[in-house]
C-alpha cells in the first residue's frame, strides 16, 4: 500500500515522496519535492495527499480556499541601498547618518528638507524627525562638511583631470519676496524678480564638482571667479592648471589676477567690434571655410601696463547659419516697428532720431560680418617648445558644456532651486547637500552611461516589502531585471 514518506536530505531540507513497502524496504514511486520551511512542507504534503488519492472520492471533500494575501509595506529599498553604496564608496569621513540620508534622498526625489522624511520612509529606511534634520543642517556648517567633501573629492580625481578646470556661475532664487543682506535681487538670466544668490561652481574637464561658493545676489559674475579659483588652487597647491570660463568672466583685472596666480586660462571673447583680422579677410575678399582659424595677438593696456595676449578666432558654418537667422528675426521685428505694424520696443537694429524710426544699416552690416565667428582669449603660448595648438585651446574651452550640464542637473534633477531656507547657514547647508549629491550623480552617469534621471527611474520601479499570507508575515525580495542588474554591477568596485 502506498504512503507519504518524509526524509531529511543532506542540505537540511525535507524531501516529500510517495513510496510503497516491498520486501522490507521502501520503494519510491514519486518524488514530490523538497521543503526548506514548515510552510513549504505543508504545501508539498497537500500535493502528495492529492496525488495519493488519485480519482478516489474522499469521505470529507476538500473545501480549501485560496490563501488570503495582504500587502503590508512596499518600498524602494533596492534603489536606496544602491545609492547608499555609491556614497559609501567615496569614503567621506563625515560620521553623520542624517547628512548621508539627506544626500541620498536628494537623488531619490529632490524636495524640501521636511518632505525628505517621506522620501526616506518610502525607501524602507527609518527617517529622522524634523528637529534632527535641522540639527544636521547646523552641523553641516559648524563642522564645515563642505571642506571635508572637497578634501575627499580631490583624492578621487586623476592629475590629468585637474590639468583643465571649468568655472561658471548661476543664480538660485528664493520662494520669497523679502530679501536681506545676502539674498538680494540682481541680474537674473531668467528675468526673475525674487531675491537670489549667485553660485560659482568649479568642476573637472569631465564635470565632476571640485568646489562651490555662494555670493550675494547682486554680486557681479566677473568678480566671483578669482576668490573661487585662487582659494582652491592655493588650498591644494595645484600647478600647471588651465582655467576655462565664458565671456562673462572676461575682464582685464580678472586675467591679470589669474596670471599672478601662475595659472593659464581660456576665456570666451566678446566680439562687440569686428576684429581687424576679420576685417582684413573681408577686404581681401577671402571667404572663410568651415573651421577656419585666425591665431592672433593683441596688446591690452591694463592699469597703465601694456600686456600682450593671444586671441584665437574660429569660423563655423553652423554658428553662422544660426547667427544670421537670429539677425534676420531681429531685422523683421525692427521693420514692423518702422512701418507702424508693431508697437515701439527696444531693438538693437532700430535707430530712433526724434520721432523718426529707421533701420540701423551700419550695425546690421557689422553683425552680419561677425556671424559665425567666435573668439577665445588665452595666455597659453603660441610659439616655442611649449606652444599649444589653437584647436586644442578651442576644444578645451568647449568642455564648458560639462559645467553647464552640472548646473542643469543641480537645478532640474536635484532641484537646487527654489530655495525655501531663509537663514544663511541653512542656505549654505542646502548647497552643500546638493554639492555632495551632484558628485554622486556625475559618478553614476560616468560609470553607467545613462542619465541620473533614467537610472533613478529604472531602480525606483523595483519594489520589495512585507506581505501577510493567512496570518503569517513574510518579507519579499525584489525581482531585478537583468538590464538593471547590469547597470548596478557597473557601480561596484
């Protein structure tokens, strides 16, 4: 007669079998399966009983119902643990778990510090309360966490990445109409009226953040580069560094200060006038081809001193098409004003003399002549054994897109603005947290090859949690798609 047999295996599991007793020995008819837990054993025994009965009718028919399953918790712990692992790889000597949580939470879902409590909780982690968060912000400034971050990040960077550093400035506005001695209305690229501050960011050629500084909202952009760059270079004793920045930083005083720091620079040149070299091409009826370069030198008089500086001009057809298109749009607007078809507004190509309005033909000719040209001012040598080719200088300058990308990530992906803090220390703490999160984001993008936004989306969709089955509670493990697991694998050393 057949019976159900339970046998312990070498692995510690319990094998469930259907067997028959023959000749004093058990002969196995069917192996049902092996169970590691009591719940699995109950299921296998039920299957064995069904198979043992076959088509026989039972005296007490089964009335088994589907188990009652309830979901008690659901969270994105997989994403949280992955991001926390990246933070830990930096080996930042800041023994502050709440700071670590605020940095990771800014990557998961950038929001206010108070709402970060929800983000941390939804990630399956015990969150701090509001009081603990504000104490952390105070520690961030009083213990100079930003300085610790800078010291940590420079150790992660190769000397070749530090040979060229990029600098730019952006504005961060406040969700408030009331300014103070630091939050002041100033020149906003977006023409916003709220109080703002300026933030200067120094990054490597790959866009990895090196240093961040905040300035009063009405500070001139050009006056931010010297304190930021000089402080950083002096602090770490850097040599043979080239600083690239855009035309907004171009001033004779700035360039002189950078030269006094024994640094080289590449700065975009404002072309308010048509350079003589380009005028000469026009006189000679030379039509520049795409990529045409003029490598020139010019004497500047600064504070009574004559200084020679190298200026490189390059012509690009794509830039010329865009410049000419914008010129024609401005001319069309000016023509509508002259003909009375549009109300009088400020227009660079409109010449107003008393009540008379006309096109400024001389200015239009100058703008058309400059279309497609861009200038680059540098003190990198033009001649001699250490000369730097103009194409290398132009290529290095255009790495500025990396610092612009870092600003876009800070503003959009990490939502550095608007700022809801009012006290200066809280503002600095907020920017320090964004600074740390930006370093993590750039590292993740560099190693995975996808944007931080897509990375977060992919991992946040993977959930784990806690369920209840027929009164018993179980933790669930996430099922990670192979593609996502491959991305995470790239983040492990």
